[in-house]
C-alpha cells in the first residue's frame, strides 16, 4: 500500500545564483533517478563557469551585508526557516524518497531533525560570546571577539541530503557567513527545498546560493577563488583529500566529515537483547548508508552464537520495498555504485570462506534493492572488514581478549563512531578511553543530536558539526588590544 502523501511528483529544480533562479530549460541537465525502479524522475541544471563566477561575485557583497545583521535578527530568520521546513516536511520527505530511496518515515525524521538543528542554531548564535583578558597596562582593554569566517563553499552528499546540507548551511548562515553550496546531483530536490525554506524565511539574496553540475569543475572553480574563506565537505575520504588539497592553495579553513567503519564490541557480560535491538536497528536504517552506522561486529566468543541467532532473527523482520510504501522498513540502495559495492563485498567474503547466513543478493532486477545481509566467520582481512561498507551488510567476527579487540577496532584508518556493549562499568571506561573514534557509545546506538558535536579522528576527517563546536567552525576569533 502506498503512502497517502498527496501527489508524488518530483519538483522542478533551479540553480540559485545571485538572487536569480535558473531553470533546467536554460541549462544542460543531468537525470535524477528513482532508486526504487531506475526511472528518471527529474532533471538537474548544470552550472556553467559563468554561473560560478556570478555566484562568487555575489557571495562577497552578500557576506559584507549579512555579517552586519545582528545575531538577534539572524536568529529570527534561521528559526523561521526551521518552521517552514516543518510545514513542508511531508512534501520534502516525499521528494527525498523519490531521489534517494529511503523510507518515508526516515526521510520525514531527517527533515524534522534538520529543523531542530535550525532551532538550536537560532538559540546558539545569540550566545557567541567573546571574552575579556586582563590587560597588563592601566585602563587597557584586551578583548577576544568572534566574527564570521567569511564566504563558505559547502559540498554535501546524497545519503542524508537534508541533514548533511543543513549542518553546513545552518551554522554558516547563523554565524553571519554567506555560503555557496554544491549539493549532490543525485538528490537535488531536497537541497532545493532547503534553499526555498531559507529564501521564504527572508534570507537576503546571495547569502545562500545553490549550484549543481560537474563536481570536479565546480569544486576546482570555487576553491581556487580567494573570495571563499572556508571549505566544508561531507563524503568519501578520497574526495575529501582532493578538496583539502585544493583549499590549501589559498589556506582556507576546512571541516571534513568523511567516512566511518564503526566497530561494534559486544562483551561477555553484555545485554545481548539490547545490543541486537540497537545495532540491528541502526545497521539497516537508511539501507546502511550512514557514515556513523555499525560496520565491523566483534562479539565475545562466549556470546557469539546467541548474538548471531538473535541478530539474524531481527534482520529477517526487515521489510524491503519502495520507501513510499507504508510497510517498508528498508528502501533500496541509493545508486547502482552502492549495489555493485555490496555484490563485491559478498563475493570477496565467499571467496575467503565467510558464511553468508542471511541475504547476500540483489532483489529483483528493477532499482537497486539488496537483501539485509549477515556474514559470519569473517576474518579481519576480508574486504568487508577493511573498507567502509555503506550498505546493509553486517560482518560478524569473534574475539576473546579485550586488549586484542581494542587493537583490532583501532586498526582501521577511519575513526568516526564506535559502539560498545557491556554491563561492567570498568570495561565501559576502558573501551571509551581507548577506542580511537570521535564518538564512542556505551549500551546505545544513539549518536548525534543538534546540541552535540559530531566529527571523526584519523582519516574520518577533522572539525565538528553540531553543538557549539559546529557553530564555532564558522567563526574566527579576533583579538582587540586597546590602550
Ligand atoms: P564518491 O567518492 O564518488 O563521492 C562522494 C561524495 O563526494 C558525493 O556526494 C559526490 O557528489 C561528491 N563529490 C565527488 N567528487 C567531488 C568533487 N570533485 N568535488 C566535490 N564533491 C565531489 O563516492 P560515492 O559513490 O558518491 O559514495 C561512496 C562513498 O562515499 C561511500 O563508500 C562513503 O564512504 C562515502 N560517503 C560518505 C558520506 C558521509 O556521510 N560521510 C556520505 C556519502 C558518501
């Protein structure tokens, strides 16, 4: 049964450059594909070099004006944009399902969290306090004040097209920066809705501009410009390294939110039902395409069989289908690349003696559906244990010794999230102290909220999104020394 959310038509998408909205009919376009059936649902206009020059020309003056607007007034616009997102949430969620494939419930939740983030930022931007340092001289004043960092180039991906973009545009606008965003061409409809929410909330022209097109051309063009003072990117390590190199030429500030390959450590004394509940829920959410998702399962050998049996039973309850269908709890993968990656992981695991105890196959031949998959008897040299999975595969390995499993967990080049399950307080402390990750959880799959900082270590990137840190990333400190 399909969800009754009104017409499931895909919106017309425009480029937003310098206060102009440029329709697809005026530019070359690329197709937007519905991952549930492979059909073309829409078209996204491709920015030309002239469009990018126009965006760069507009962003500097827009920044100069916007930074003069008081935090009080910026806060009002940011909060209003959040309210608009909530009003339009069903429409936006439908668009997101059509271009990304996730379930309607997941898409709606993402829109709501994006609106919550704006509420948080609307509050927090009014509290970007400076400080007073006692002067060494009579009547001297030494002040530290916060200023917006300047025009920002933001690049956001397709897996969480609302939240990943909002974690960049939201704090940039709240801090008093202007921003040129290039969102994924695979999910442009959601990004365009976010632009519309800010526009309709009264954000002045040119403060938030939105472009799509050739990723390489756009990033090279924008990042070569001295007008841009900050780069922010969410996506793969490969692209993150490339963009950071481009930004280094003009010494731009950088925030990088890259991949993860989260270890899940389930200890001898863990509550297995809780671990299964939390980790199966997270593993298959958004078809596993979340950078924070559980990725490498390490289960104490004494609880291994029990965990596998219960985890498989939970995974069998996942209902795979079109994200607009009410019954569906897991949609298709977002694109053919992810489908091929899952097939490659499974083939590698089979060739090395892993047991596919659930799933392992594409479903049907339309769209990019893949079975919830559980692989047991895996070794750490399997590809699925070495590379970020970004899909609905759970590889489950054994461990016997705590020091050894910490070493194995830390052996990855990535360090975004880690999940631990234990009823022993001392073990919890050892694990949370020694695991190399930006976030370690104990007995929960809960990750980040608008008020908490989220970011990785090692090749998972640097800087934070969310929390006070997520706003500070768009501000710089100025020292004022007065005698
Ligand atoms: P990819 O490496 O081709 O692209 C990753 C992202 O970067 C995409 O959103 C893409 O549009 C963008 N991109 C690519 N080239 C760019 C350029 N020159 N300039 C600016 N942006 C550019 O990989 P993919 O197939 O789209 O995604 C697969 C991998 O990416 C996953 O395995 C996962 O590791 C990673 N990823 C991570 C996140 C995250 O939330 N951290 C999100 C999406 C993808």
